[in-house]
C-alpha cells in the first residue's frame, strides 16, 4: 500500500519533523510505502480559479509547478496524511494551497451525495485521508472546525474513509505513537 504524507509545516523554524517521523514510522509498521512532501520547500502557486484543469487540460492543472507532482502522488496513493499546524481551525497556507490545486482530480460535472451536490469523481479510486493537526493548546472551536474540514474535504475528494486527530505541540511521543497506530487501524478496518 502507498501513503503520501503532505507536511504543511509553515517553515523550517516551525518544524513538524518530530510528528512526521512518528507518522512515517507508524505507516511503515502498517505496511505502507511512504512518500513525504514538505510543501514549504516546493514551488506551488495559488490556484487562480480558471478551471483550465477542467476545460483546457482535463485532469491536469494549467500551472506547471510542483502541484502537478502532488496531484499525481495524491491520486496514486491508498492513504494521504495531512500534517498541519491548525490555523484558525483550518490548514496551514502551505497545505491549503496544495489542496486547492487538487481540483483537477475531480470532474466539473455534478452528482448528488447524501442529499448534497458535489463534483463527480474523475477516477475510479481515491485515497483515504488522515488529518493530523498540531496546536500549542487544544481549543474546542478550532478542533471542531478542523474535524469538519477534514470530513467535508474527504467528501469532495471522494475519499472512501477519513480520520483525524489534533495533538498539542508538546504532546508525549508515546501518546502520539499510540494515537497514530489507532487511527491507522481504524482506516484499515473501514477499508476492508
């Protein structure tokens, strides 16, 4: 199985490397081959909302930068892990702009899912999503927003399953390892 870890740390000074190492170890222990992308190190432009990826170059963003590699790795993975500092209940800018550029992975046409209108899938298979947020202190409102964001984005990207967890930035390593393993087991159980 293939996993993609999208590390949305803001910069090297605000590193999530310790969390990344624990997640990679957990993934490898659960038989995943892991590809990691530290997004602030890559050139990824903002989505310009032109919909060229639907009309001019279907399935491929018209902006030729690293986001094309992210999209290719995303759709070819069984699991995508979003690792991000929680910013006002959402993703870091680095992760958000990369995820905005995943729009070529869905179709411009619509379907109804659970009484809501969403874009049709472009591909037969989409990865499960695991959202890992990191905050200095856990805040209830931001936690709820983050959980809902993961769930809603998973519907939009036709993810078969999703899980999420927010950790305090100074959380005990053993606690993080245990939680990651539990989350990976839940995802594995749901995908069976």
